[in-house]
């Protein structure tokens, strides 16, 4: 047995705990301008980086696997930033 990797219980936790960089760094956004970060700037950064990092644009093998890991990190960072941008603008 491989520890239940197909159960689906731990895969999301592993992805969220695998952050090596802050979401600001992943999206190339300045942490100093917290009040100036808008949904549009998050979206623009995500679109630009997703075009560069999309795994389907890479040949099969290690390069594609590395791009897949970066792309997943980018998706999680974008989700985190959208959630926080929404929370900051609720007041």
C-alpha cells in the first residue's frame, strides 16, 4: 500500500502546505502596497504568469512536472489573494 494516496483526503492539504514562497511573491505583487492591490491587478498578474507557466506549453518530462508544480502554486496564490482582497474591501 502507498499510504492511501488515491483516497483524496490528503492531496489538498499537501498542496496547501507545499508553499515555498508567499502568494505575493508568486504573483509578483508588492507586499508594501496591500491597500492598492485590486482584483484587476491580481487577475492581470495571474493571466500573464499562467501563460508563461502553463504545463501544456512544456515538453513531457521533468520540465512539464516542474511547470505543473509552479502552476498549482500560482493557482493557490491567486485564490488566496482574491479571498484576502475581498476581505480587505468588505469594510
